[in-house]
C-alpha cells in the first residue's frame, strides 16, 4: 500500500497512491496509515483523488484509521472520486467524515488568499 505523507502547515496530508481500497488491501492500508500518522499532528487529511474504488472493507479501514488517531486527533478526507463519494453518501459516512472537494478547500488556501 503506497501512501505519501507531506506536512501542510500544522496538518499532515496523506495521499493514497492506489486505485483501490478494498478487502485485498484493507489491512495494509490500516498498517500504512498507522505508520505515517504515528506521533503526527492533530489533523490528518487523506487525499483520495487516485482511489477509484472503495468497498465496505475499505470503508472499515478508513474508520479504523480514524479510531487509531484517537479522540484528540481528526481524519478529514479530500478529493474523493465520484464513485468513492457515492459510497460515502450511500452509507451516510459523509456525516462522519469532513469531506473536502480539493486541497484549497481542505487547507483553507483560498481563505488565506482573500484575507485582509
């Protein structure tokens, strides 16, 4: 499971470099997320822009990754593909995760550009 972690201000951006998060890779995803987020900042933003398929095992792996962060840290999602966005809507997990359409909105870049 290929994940790239990059600091973004006080947050951590984790990009999934796979086209699927499903039963075949769910355990590897959870392990990789644990490794890249361990001891990290209070907010992790997961870039799903390359993920074209997410099944129930993948959804469970996302929830598990959120729980590993603990109550004092947050996992937000960014740029899900239409198919993945549909899974979140159908399962109502879009009410559990904050989901941002792109990096600018996830990190408030547009807001900074218009500030004072």
